[in-house]
C-alpha cells in the first residue's frame, strides 16, 4: 500500500491549507466554512429516507426539499471544472419503489448542471425479496457545469481489454492492433462487490461505500492536490480514496460513532495499514476456489423434488 506523510493532520474544521477535514455535525454547517468554487469533486451517498439510524424518515416531498438545500450548497462550492457524483438507490414505500435519482435529477438540472453519465453500480449481495426481483444495483448520477472544460481522465481507471490481440482486418490500419494497450473505458455499468459480511473493509455501518468504487471517480475526475468532499461521510471512505491518491479530503458526519470510526480508518490509511480491496481485482468465484458450498447438494442425485419440498416447508415455518 502507498505510504503517506504520517504528519498529516485531521482537522475538525475546513481550512484550505489542510489535507483532511472531518466535521462532526451537519454538512450545512461545514458548507458555511467552504469558499465558493473551492471543491473539485463532490461524492456522496445521502440517506435514502428509509429509516436508518442516521436519518429520520419523513414524507417524500420533505426529503426532496432537504436534499435540494444540500445540493444547492454543493453547486456553490463546486469548481468550474468540477464534478458532483450523487449515489442513490430506491425509496421503498409499502412495497412500491421510487428511484431516487429520477426525482433528484430536476434539482441538479434547475441549478444549471449537466448530467454526463448515469452509472449503474451492480453487486450480487443484499436483501432477498419475495414479491419482486431482489435489488442488485444502485445508481451514480454524475453532473458537471454546462461547459466542455471539466476534468475527466480515463487512463487511470482503464480495465483490461477482453481481446487485447484483436487487430484491424481492413482499411489503412489493417494488421495493426485495434485495442488501446492501456486498457478499455470501464463503461457506465460497474460490477463492483458491495461491502457485506466477509468483505475486507466491513465495519458496523449498514451502508458502506467500497473504496474501489470511489477511487474510480477520484482518479478520473480530479488531479493530485484537488479537494474531494462528501457531505454525508459515514465511515470516511471518500476521504480514504482521496488521500490514497494524493488528493485532499473533507466530509461531515452527524453521528459521533461514525465520526470516530472514520478518523480511525483514515489514520490507518495514512499509516499504510488499512486493508482495502484493490481496484479492478477480479471478483471472487467460489467454484474457481473449490468452495464446497458452491456445489449443489441435489444437482446430481436426481432427487431435486425432495429438496424443493423441504425448502418450501422451511420457508413456511419462517413466515
């Protein structure tokens, strides 16, 4: 892991000379300390209004109004070349889902921002549904100001080519390799494991960002030394991703236990001891690792009906 200057100070208040800022309190109070157009990248996953311990569930329109106030402040502090990445899922109301990115989009648009991508973050683990398909994705809506002069560097986040030996078969480049040797653009569907159970980064937070997810945005949308801000910091993953890549990081968190956890994880990052899942590491395939739990117990014994009957009985006893 990359080593850092162990003298990095974790400041409690925003100061342009600092490298790491963790504000314990409302992000609206932190915003009061940040000058206009000071931040290059804002990444966050705001509360989904589903009643987690760090939020009070309110009527949907009140939630939208609360988000609008925060988003307006984000736009104020956003640099001319900057980006905002708002990562959200679905609001669930009595079994009905409402995609939060669709109801928040007009707020960004009315503030003069332009959507550059709607990124689908796909993962395999989560709650299992019985009355609809189980949710296995969330979205990241990426906005910039209405200008062509925004930072986007794809080279640091390229992924391996599927067919690196592919060549042009006709035209003036016939016979030459057609793939970029640095890799290919990762596209707008990102298959990255979420932080569950045995994930190396797992903490007590119920909705934790994986570091590699944030690193893609940090590396592609900022330059070294730039400020990265997370208004809803949680366990500090955004700041970790920033300082791992020689950027500056700031964020606000209202719950003291998560503020303390974020500081602990960031200190470990500075020391070079925090364990994280490397960006672009291949996903774990249990069959390739000879995990016996990946072998179906009824696959080859010709008695699948008994297993299904037993499963149905078990399901019934749990209801």
